[in-house]
């Protein structure tokens, strides 16, 4: 703007000088040679100034073009990272946190070469659990296991239009994990855990090959959930307060049975050091499979689709856990969301074959409502029911009822939530135990 104003000023000055010169000439009737020479010299100087100004404008234009190019490259890099993250089909993404909108990728400079792009993201998920175990009511200040606090480093480099190299390191930084604390140990050592450490090769035509620690192929197959409440409530209900111990009804003494012993959604074998392969997606379907230590392996079929005003996702997995007196573990889940009304419905079930006792199995159902009541973000409400049979022994049945609300603040990457959950364990043999009631209030903040 300053350069343009200067050009205008020079042009006006030239016009004034020419006007004055012509006026003088008109008055005197003639112009001497020196005056003409001086005017010609002045015109040349001003022409030179205009040329210099034009060069400056060209340079500014070139700089602006370079800046636009760099911005496009950064945007493309971010898109590559996003596509890479989506292609992982860590159906814990399509599953638990799936439509909870994981943190946006921030592209920064990488030391892995000029083509390697690095993104950093993560979140903190902290809560207070108020637990009534039938005798005492206490508050526990915890990091929620449903989506434990973490930081994620993803490196990607596009080798060709089809081939992308990838790396991922994800660390859990979760003091006082909610699945570990109980009435005896209300403060647990800080958790600094390696969730992911892998290298990958992604091809749009041939699929993805991953080597290292990360989700096994069937993990997430019983956790598909479109309700957007997965950060505090999904089919693995033990993540919120799984370490809490049941009390005997006879004398209120603590047993050695945890909530985590009485419920299980049989969701694969979590994260292992494995070799994993994911096929390309075809009409919404794709397969995943992995092999890991102790001759264990698994496989899963995934599907996601959208149309006729609905969004839906499903998963089904099978695992060879290679355990004594155990056969295969298998399960699946399905979730559907009506986009206009926000009403959604989720089902999940899993089972483990046992040789020495009745097969334990689990059933989970949820009804939810997702709505934009406020301009600052969506609101998710849901109620669910869980029943686990033959856990922890084949003489035990357990059930749970939960109600949850999650409020997002989208511009700030923040969610607030509140959960109530009842845990009940019915035993055919003594001792019988009290129910455990849990109220959880907390927040997740993404970065």
C-alpha cells in the first residue's frame, strides 16, 4: 500500500511540473533549450524511479507467490497426515473416539528429511470419581481410562502419489489412572506408557503394513460407537472405575473382586508388538489382521457408510489368544446415527471360549441423542445397559446401567462430561456383595 501511494505521488508531481512548465511556456511564448533539457532529465529520472518501483512490486509479488506455495505445501502436508491417520482405521477411531473428532494435526519441521512432515497432537482427560461402595463414599481424582491423557507424534512422507511412509509414537501420560485406583490405593504411581511405536507403509491401492507396537487387528471391533460419548462411556465400562473393589454385604469387608473382573467387552487384545496389515477400503468394507508373540493372531472386518440421512459403522473380530484352557475370542458391534435428529443406537457383544468353565460373554446396548442445542458446540446424551455372564466365575452374573452427558466447546477443543453408573454383581455362592455407584465429572482438552 505504501509503494502504491508513492507511485501515485510521483505521477502527480510529474503532472504538476509539466503543467507549470507549459504555463510558463505559454506566458513567455517560448521555451529555451536548457529548460527542455532539464525537463527531459527529470522525466528520465522519474522513469527510472518508476522502473525501480516496478521491480520492487515484482519482487513483492514473487515473495507473495512463494508464501502461497509454502502455505499450499503445509496444507497438503496436513492433509497427508489426516489421510494417514484415517487410513490407520484404528477402529478405536471409528469405534470409541471415532466421531469424538480427534485433535487436529499441527505440522511442524521434521529432522527426518525435507519430505518428512511431523504432526503433534493429544489431549488431557481428567475427572473426579465419586464412588459409593455400599459402606463409604469417597472422591478419587483420576485420569480417565476410556480415553487416557496422551501425546501423539506422527511422521509422514509421501514417496510417490500412491505410497506414503509413516511413523507414529504415542505416549500415555496418565497420573492416577481410573482403572487402577481403589479403596486401598487411592493414589497410584504415575503412568508413562508407550501406546504406539511403529513404522508403516501405506498404499492407496494395496493397503497398509504396520510394524511395531500399536493396536492389533481386532481391537475396537466391539467398541464401534457413533454417540460421541466414548471419551467417558462405551462398551468397555470398566475403564471409568475398573479398579474399585466390591464389598461383602455381610460385614462390609472388601473382597478381592474388582469391577474390572466382573465385566469384559472382549475387545481383542489391545496393543501389542505386532505385524499388522489393513486392506484398502472397498464399498465401505476393509479387513485387518495381525500376528504377534506367543503364536497369537487375529483378524477383523470393518464397515462404515453414509446415506439416506443415516451414518453407520460396524466391526467384527476374532482372536486366537493362545491361553491355557481357552479357545477363540470373538465379538462385534454396530452403531447407527440419524443425522437430522441426532438419535443413535449402538449394540455390542463378545465371547471367550473356555474349556474349564462356561463361556463368559458380554452384551452392551446404548441409546443416544446428539444435538446442537448451543452455538458453541454439540451436546451428546446417552443411556446404556451392560450384562456380563460367567464373570469372574461361571457362578457370577453382573449388570450395569449408565447415563451420560457430554458438552463440547468446539472452538477450544474442549468437552465437559458427567456420568452416573451402577455396577451390580450377582453371585450364586457366598459372599454376596454391595452394588457400586459411580458419579464421574470431568473434562477433556485437546491440543
